[in-house]
């Protein structure tokens, strides 16, 4: 299973929110590149980079952070937040992202996203699904839709998408443990999917449990920054 640390960016700084709430923001490091280098030094190979300014503005803002990390590390980077126009997508790929992370757009404007899949190839995208009670949530989690998570994945898997991450928003940023039963259900429904668990991971035991149920990857954020999971533990893992 691939360990994927997360760096969330506001004003060029490494931060974390609790349950997507900008009012509950904590700055962990002024320099995301330093953080990315620490992850690389620990033997990690991939990074989940989120432009929170971009997500709020509806257009990519922190692409220079992506460019710096791409230039000065060998990390494979999936980048999301504010990718709403094709020009944003071009910016992200030109700045060095391996994958563009698409979430709300895949829900609200599926025809645009499906067109991008045809143009760039499904292997250039990571599909993000924020979920509450097995229904897709969008707009910084403020809006829950009637779209069933499993129908959503089936639809995009049919278009060639192979990488999906899912965040149970009731768990995210709370360090109370991940939604094991939900992720187990997803893995059993979609055994060929490169499924990445996200949200609530609080210990190395959580990571091992996610591996044991068949997750192909795990995104870890706050647990690393709060010292619940150390880089040495990840190195050993």
C-alpha cells in the first residue's frame, strides 16, 4: 500500500483544516517545500497537494508551490483545488503535477471532466469523492448531493478512471480513526480500483488496518503534523 502524505496550502503555507472549515485552520510550516523534502527523505514517493485558496476561489492559485516541489524533489504529485477550467488544468500539468485531482467538477460538470479524460487520458486524473452517509458532498463539504458514491465510481470507472480517493467527511481532521467499514465496502465492490483511503487516520495501526482490508493507498495529513504518526514509523513501514 502506498503512503501518500498530504500538504494543504493557504497563502503558500502548509496548513490543516478540521472538517474543511477555514475558520479551524492551523499553520504547520511556512515552507511546503521543506515539508515535501522531509517526506522524500523518509522514503515516500508520492504527495497529495491541495490548493485550499484555489478551492475557495474556483481557480488555481498556489501553482508556484507545486512547481517548486516538482522541480526540487522526485515526488509524484497529485494536485487539486480550483481546477475548474482547462487553463487551470494546463497550468497544473505544466507546473509538474503527475495527476490532477478532480472532485466537485466531476459532480457538477461531468461533461467537462469526461471531455478532459478523452483529451488527456484517464491515467492523468485522481478522482476525489467526499462522502457523507454514502452520498457525495461538494462545495467544501457544505452541500450533500443525492448522488450515491457507488454509482459515481461506476460512472467514472466506465470512462477509464482507475485511481479514486474517498474522504468520509465526518472523520476528516478529527484523528478519530478512518471509516473502515465504508472503505472495506468500496474495496469489495471495486477490487481492480487503485483505491486510496483518506480522512481520520490517527495512528500507524490505522494504516495497517487499511492495508489489511485491501486499500491500495492512504492519504495521511494531520496525524503526521500532530506527531501521531512519525516519519520514522513511515520509514519502517
